[in-house]
C-alpha cells in the first residue's frame, strides 16, 4: 500500500488517443486502427501516461462500439508490450447509433479497470443529441459495480455533477467517485479558470472525497492543463480533445502531448503518477 500522503503530490496523466471525431484529414497522426492505437498507447505510457482512454473506429474512420475492435486493441497491446502496465479506460460513447447493450458489452466481456460514465444528456456540437437516459445510467452504474469497472464520471456541466450525487445516494454509484471535467466542449461549460474552480467546488460540496481530472478542448487546453495541475487535480491530454499542439501547429503524436504535461507537472513541483500510483489514488487495487 502506497503512502497516501506522498500520493497527494502525484498527478495522473490520462491520454485520450483517438476519440470519435478527428480523422486523418484533420491530422494524419491520429491513430485509428487497433494496431495504431496499441502502438500509440505504448508510446504514451513510455512518455509518462498512467491511464489510456480508448475509443474505437470502424473501417470508414467513424466511431464504433464494436467489441472486436476493443478486444483486438487490448490483445495487441498485451502481446507487443507485455511490460506496459497502463490503466485501460474504455469509453461507453462515441457512436451515436449504438444501443444501450453495445455501449456496455465490451465492459462486461473485457473488464477494463475503468470505463466512462457520461452523467447526463446534452446537445452535441450544435448538430445532434448525446443521450444518456436515466434508465441507461442506472443500468450502467449497477453493471459496472458487478463487473468491477470503475466509472470515470464525465461531467460537461455542473448539472452532471448533481446527477452523480443523486446516483451516489441511490447506490447506483459508489464512493469515492472519480470525475473528468470536460471543459470547453460545444454546448458544455466553457473552459476557463473561473468555471474550473466552480466545477471543483460543486464536486466538493455534492460529492466530498472525490478525485478529479480535467481537459480543455481547443483554445482552453493549456489554461485547463495549468489550472488542474495548480489546483491539485489530474489531467487528460490527447488528440481526442485537440489535434493541434499549438496555434497553427498540428500535433506530431499523442506522446507529444504527454511529454508536455510531464514538463508542466514537474515545473510546478509535482510528479507524474505511475500506473501503480494511479491505481492507489483511484482505488483500483
């Protein structure tokens, strides 16, 4: 058992390698196939990432919940890189045509240590609906408990934190919770320090004892990275959230984002968490 006091100075870096949106025409370095994603996750682990948030793509590059893609990615990662102990966090979203069953089946069969839990519905990118029906959230929460998969509660606005508090009281979720604050997404809360402080304060009030991480989309990326590190939280980086490394500069790789996060964390006087330390912080052991 790690010293929890020593772990307070550790910062977990999650890498979101692929997402459901960016394609090769947006950035040719976005990993798309199970083989590319497995190699990319390993490079990010070597660079300092402790958690990998995984989305899958179909043959046309669109988001898919096909369990075989998840299975193949995990298999290739284990076979090619047996030394890689990164925590796998598999999405339950990214395919707007998926059913409640296909959004969960890979968690049941593959049992990753973590899975995403999007705690509410919203308009998505001014173009569609991202539906997380209360019935689905109750079913998903209870199933994740049964399957031993820790929910990463993705909150796009403070109302989703309130939803998580409700499901915690109802027993659908179990403490301690872990939140991912999704900042700067279209139709979600804008990415600013004022809003990040508000999100954390809301979490502390409604779900005390929770851990948290955040990311910023687009122009808010760096502010959210610096803000999360300064506020004692954890961070997420990667091409799911940004294909640009800087203004006018496409990212060379996901590892490039991880390497920058490592530098920021160390410059602030904190240390990147290893996967083993991340498991202790998140209660995965």
